[in-house]
C-alpha cells in the first residue's frame, strides 16, 4: 500500500512545508523574480496571499519555487496532458453490440463505451443482433436504437440511419461538436474540483503542526 502511494505521488512536486531546503530561489505569483531567500520566508509570503509555495525546478541549485495556486496548477497540468493525447489520436470505427431486449443496466454500461468513443473522436457503429425467432420483432431493435440516441442526447449525430444487414440492425454515430464541447466542460469542471480537493489534502498534510 505504501509503495502504491509513493508511486502515485512520484510526479507530485514538493509544496509548502515539504520543501526542506534552507534556501530557495523564488518566483512570485505574477512571474516576478523575488530572488534567493530562506524557505521559511518564502512560505510565509505565500501564506500571506492565500497561495502555496510549489517547487518547480528541484534540480536547480538552489531549487526554484513559485508562489501559486497549487490546485489550479495541477488542474492545468492534467488538462495539457489530456490535450496532448487527443492530438495524437486518429479516428476509427468502433462497434457496440446490443440485443433486442438488452436491459437498462447493460445498456447504460454499453453507453459508457459509446460516450468514451465519441469523446475521443471515433465513429461508433451500434448494432442490434437478432437470433432465431427474434427476427419477427424487428421493431424492438429499432426501439433500442432510439433509446441509444435519446440517452446520448446532443453528444451524437446519426451519420448512417438504421438498416438491416442479415440478422443485424445497425446505425453509425459520429460526435456532435457542440455536444462534445459541453461534455468536456462538465468533465473539466469535475476534474478541477477533484484536483483542488486532492491539492487541499496535500497542502493540509504538508503544513507544520
């Protein structure tokens, strides 16, 4: 458990009381150079303006630290990392398969994958598979596909309407730019809140008793 926590914090910079170097080079919250000073004095300055002292260049001599909002900093780093992954992604056609009587729980599970694919910029082929006598109830397949589009809302646009291919009823969905943008805003707000909550925990742990 301890090893897992250490691995999780491997890339987490030292902040506040965790910065134990006697002297550090300090950058202010507006990017101004404040020079070399005792780490205690730098931490006091950060606390006076309600911010954190974050080590940004531990390899320098003395280490370079910046006065900043650590929660905001961590959120921005996560955002850049996700943006980098998005740029290297090439769109592909994914497929999600349903049955005419797929229940609500299983449908929601499969829709999580559909949403993820659409958010990544992929096209999604949603297929209802019929077996044996189920073929006489094709309307159930169309009903399932309507449920899918209703539950996805603005996130998806139908590129190819539903059509039968043997025992398979399929449609192809593509992402809707406005819907994706709205979903990303909601995800970013949630990620920011989570990052700031974690940062607050780390800041609290780092503060001297």
